[in-house]
């Protein structure tokens, strides 16, 4: 639940380290990441700087905007933070919309005294213990070198003379003293630790091996009676096997398994069975080369001379399969400002757009089309078309 706007600013200021300074975009991105803990506005419109004010645009609706404004001194130390509501938001150019700092870049160090206080507080009112109930999945021994257990977590909590208790069962995976817990078999088989645990002598080299893998799925993830007829396995390519399990809205679902040159499992994923999903699986390999084919069809030139009052028709082609597999989308920028987007679960090529004559005032203009991965990283595009327009 989001913290109320009356109290969150005091809470936020009390947590800011005395050594922290807000001077760079990376500092601001860290703040933007932390703000998610208070308002959960993951679809924010980024931030921009105006003098000593850093303005974080948390939510917009037409001309209205909700802002968090942080004021700093000359050294970047935070002096104040406030929530503002703008009914008529002026034009602005923001950065890092919807972005957050990668977790590996956040250094979290809890002082030992604070850590002891937290543990003391928890232990005073909460009692918990784990129980290993039984060993699981002997069928996986042919594939994995890990051990699997059914565990139970019991929690008892006392607060204000009231007591609460709960129990939760989950799966524990133990591989070389590394552990993974989940309540879902699908999550278990999709986990990085399970992949690491796959035995090097396990192969899917032929139909018999594929049938054996399907039999293991039947034990771990049995399908319902009405879906039995859909269950199948097929070799989609020399390195890809598909194990169909269910169907929903005419779309089959199951497991895709990719093999290396030795027929060992290279990757596996659970979800839809389709050409797009197969491409998505291949694209997990950083060495796999993809041509997105993002090309301008109309106009045929990128340097244009137009008369005032004249509009423009745009036609851009792209390769649908990798674009849809990566979840890519198209941003339109006019003179450096984002003016349009094209995003869909199934993007179709070609992309059409009409540029009306109204914004094409006399002078020079830049019209850009950017093919982007999910998010708004405009520095690393999958494709970029730039048109220079001279209006006389």
C-alpha cells in the first residue's frame, strides 16, 4: 500500500544518508528507484532538473501531473522534498521514464547494530521453524544432480495480546550447497539453479530421449483429462524440441527445449508454443545475431524539402518475428520530443504514420523513429531512422 502523501516526505528524508548527494542522472535514477517503495508508480515519466530542483514526474493525465520535487544545495545535499499537483503542466523534456536502477548496482549495507536490533525485534514477537517433510521428484535424478525436498515453514506471531499462526509448504532444491525455494514446479524447472544442476551426460538426441523427457513432465506436471489429447512432443528444428501440454484460446502451451551441438540442454522455457516463442528462446543467447530489418520505405530519402502546409506520410518496414519476440516498440520523436508510440503484443509490418502539416513550421526539423526494447533506453536502439525536414 502506498504511503500517504502527508507523511511519506518526512519518512523519506529521515532515510537519506548524510553522505548522499544528488548531482548526476545516476543519482536521480537511484532516487527514482527508491520512490517506487513509496508510491509504486512504475509507469512514471522520469525526471528533469531545473536549477537546484530535481523534478520527478510520477503520473500524468493529459495536462495534469503529479510531481515529487527535491531541492538541493550547491553540493547536491537534499534540503527539502515535496509533493506537487500541476493542473496545467508546462512542456518538459524528461529522462529515464519508467526506468529503475539495476539491483546489482545497488549496494545495500545494514550496520551491524541495526541488524541486531531488527533480529531482536523479530525474535521477540515471532517464532518460526522449518521442517523437511519428505524427499521429492526421484524421476528428476536422470536429469539433475540436485536434491529436492518438500519443506514446511511454520510461523507464530504474538502482538498486542493476540496470536497468529500460519504454515506454508514449498519445494526446496539443494545443489552443491546452493538453494532455491518455490511453490511452483514450473518455476523450479525454469530456475537458473536447476539449469546449472542438469547432468552433462543427459541428452535429448532422438525420439526415445524426447519421450523420456515428456514422461518426466507427466509425473511432475500431469495434465488434466480433457487436455490429454493435446499432449505431444515434436522436433521444431535441429536444436529445438517442443513439448505441448495444454491449449487455451487456440494457443498451445508447454515447454520449449533448446539443445547445444552435443544435444545437451542449452535452455528451456515454459509458455506458449509458437514461432515467436522459439525466436524468443534463441534470443536469450547473447551470441545469437538478430536482424530487426527496421527500414524506411516512404519517403525514399531522409533529407526532405517541404512547403509550409504540406504533410508527410511515413511507411517503415521491420521483421515481425524478432520484433514481437523481444517485445520491441516504436517511439516517434519530433525535434527531440516524444510525440507518439506504437506498441502491441503483435506488431505488424509495415508501420504507417501521417505527419500533419501543423507542426511543420518554417525552418529545419528532425523527425525520428526509434525501435526500442521494453523501457525507454533511447541510447541503445534496435533501429533508428532520422529524417531531416526543411520547410520553406
